[in-house]
C-alpha cells in the first residue's frame, strides 16, 4: 500500500476530512467567495469552550475583516491522534492547539513555524506580560514555537455540604491559617469516608494518574528527574518514595480513596456528591458548574507537605503549521487568541483556566464571580506555587512504562512504593536511554 492510500484510509478510519495531498505543502488556508482569506483553526473543548472560542474568533474577524477563521473542534479523547495524523499527512490546519504533553515531541519533528521572527517585530516587552512558566513552555531548543493557552494548576475541588455534615473545618480556611497539611488532608478524607453494611458509599477523596499528584512527591522533598532530564531518580530519592507511599496509603491503608474495582463505571465522580475531595485542573470548573445542582462546592490548594507547598502547573500551546500559506495572517490570529481580551473570556467568564497574561492575572476584576468556585484566590495561588513537570520529547513513551510499573502498588497493592518505583523507573529509564526490552 502506498503512502497516499495509507493516509487516506487512516484518515477515514479516524474520521478526518480527506483533504488531498500536495507535494508543496497544503497549509490549510483558502480564499472564500467573498474574497476573504480563510484560516483553519483546530482545538478541543466542551460546549462552553466552543461558545467562547467562537466569540473570540468573531471578535478577531471584526478587527481583521479580511480574514475568516474556520474553527473546528475535535473531542479531547481523539484529538492527539487526529492532530498527529494530520501533521504527518500534511493536511493540518493553519493554527492548532497542542497539549503540552505532546508539544516537545511534535516541535522536534519541525511541524511548527518558529514564532521568533514575529515576536522580534513586536514591542520589546511583548513576552514580558506572559507568566514566566507559561512563556517557557512554548520553547523548544531555545526557540519559541508556541504561545500558551488554557494554563493552570492542579487544585482540590471539595464538597462543602459533606464537610459541614461531618463537622469538619473548611479546607480553604485551614489553608489561610497555614494548616492545610498532608496530615490534615488525610484526616479529612478518612472522616468523610462512610460505610453502610460494610460497603463504602462515600469516599473522602479520589485517586488520579501520575503526574497529577506530583505535588505530593515534591512536597515530601522528592524529585522526579535529574536536572538534565536524562533519567528518573525517584527510586533512589527518599522523599519521592515517601510521597508515593503516602499517596498509595490513601487507597490501601486509610481506605479513603476507591480502588479500581470500586470505581468501575465512575460511581464516585465528584458530580455524584459521593466524594468529599477530588484532585483536578482549573479546566474542570465549567463541567462542574453545568452538572452540579444538589450541593455547594468550591476549591482550595493542594495540601502542603513537610518540605514545601508546590502544585503542578501546565498549559497548552497555540502553534502555526510550518506549511501554512499565510503565516502573517496566522500570526495575527494566534496573537489575538493569546491576548488579554481573549484570556478575559476564557479565564474570567468561563473559568476554563488561569490567565497566562500577568495583566489579567493581577486585575481585581479577574477574581470577581457570581458562580462557584467563589474562592478564586486559589487560581492565583496555583500560579504562585506552581512547578512544571519534566516533559521531554519522549514523555508519552516513558510515562506509559512508568505507570505500568506502578500498577502493582496502585492497582493491586502487591508492592510497596520503593520496590514498585525500582521497577517503574527502570522501565522508564530504558526508554529514555533508547533501550528495548519492555
């Protein structure tokens, strides 16, 4: 089967538009009948996200009537596969949103246009308004290939009704008093867990996949990788071992987080009202606003550990297809999509993320809201206490091997943290070293 036929069939299988293949680069842009240039822009998101992004596109078109933006949204579960196939088949749109988990690997393949020449033509302080972490995430080997959007950190969503019914102190108030520690988190999670007839009907907290609980490792003094990002060091790091063991203890020792069997079909989703606290991104707010009607809820920071109070922060990149026919128009649109005006819609009204623009993040209007979560200062806290996870171009490969190695601890309770980490890190480091065998 030749390459063109394979890509055509693969596109059909994944539900992609078969746009044709061209030896000189497709670029994705076209001209409308009314003479306007059409830019194709691909992203993912729920109904609320679609509405807001359409508003942003419409506002951009008002400023640039010579350009029409064709927005098409792809379900998040299929987005990464579709994006990579379109890039490989040279049918990708002009502007794309790329999850940070995949950005280094795709930038390495030179799919994206460097933004440095465009930034050089902007005012000298153009990048200074972006949060330093968000700014650095868009770099690859010293060059800027993406501007950050939908940035934010892991936080704790909690059911205020369950806390009150259990007579527990509010975790946000504990945080304000510097008392929101790992021990206090565990105490609350245990107190919120209820059994009826020997069966758990309400859990205190949930369990999430690595690296969403990276703060537990950091806050117990552990590190994930060596400074050069060449190998995982957690197996020989006492702080990391302690953090992993304490996180596993939520499930197996304290029995305040569901096992995989207990959480089959997600009966303890936060929306069910049967879980007291869940770990989650800022971007989960729109879904909770839409689906929760029966109990009050809000947010607080992740708990502090004995050596720190960090949380995981991460964003996504807006990038330009290297083969776009209209790079200047694509830059205009990308610049507007990451502008303070666009961020105010995404972050203030939708609460989809934390602003990457410092001018928005520090604006008192950003914190005002008439819908939960009301404790919006937590969004500021995640940005101030945030740490980035070491995501390299082989991240997808090594993290899969790592999580496989940790299953005996988290899924089956057959190992302790040290022995599980020894196997998991060996698997991941084999990938990082370019070795086979797993």
